C-alpha cells in the first residue's frame, strides 16, 4: 500500500506505484485526489483493506497525524518511512504493536532487491 500516492508523474510516490506494479506486487494507492496510475486506482480517505503486508509512506509527519490510527489499524507487517516521511511517534507505536519499521527509500529498496 502506498499512502501519499500522487497523480503527478514527477513525484516519487507516483514512480513507487509504477515500480511496485512492475515488480509484480499488488498495489493499493491512497492519495489526496482520486485518479489512476497505470491502471491502479488512487483511492481517497481510509478505505477498509485487509491483509496489508507493507505500508510505504509519502506523507510528512504532520499529514500522517489524521492517518495514524488508520495505518496502525491495517496491522501491516512493515511500514516504510520514505525520506521526508520520518515519524518517531508512529515508529514507536508501530514497534510496540510488533510492526517492523524502516526508514528507507522504497525505490532504492526495489532497485537493490530489499523490498
């Protein structure tokens, strides 16, 4: 799941959706505006989604505040905090729930096979 997905092709979150899809991952995109990236619908809000393995964040800590309970409620196995999305409070709460937290770039992780 990509939270902070953008319709703007120059945004890193847009590229992350594309590369995750190319690598064969099932991609759920959540953004501020509805739209589509290469056939993947960008959803707004907090849709009910089950079996989320990884949440990759492209929202800064301030914008994450309203999503905090939603993100933790997804019970992902891992949360990736991309550059600019670092959030010590969410990392702490996630770790207490047994969720792995990683401060890294999703695109780099995909490129070197660590995703």
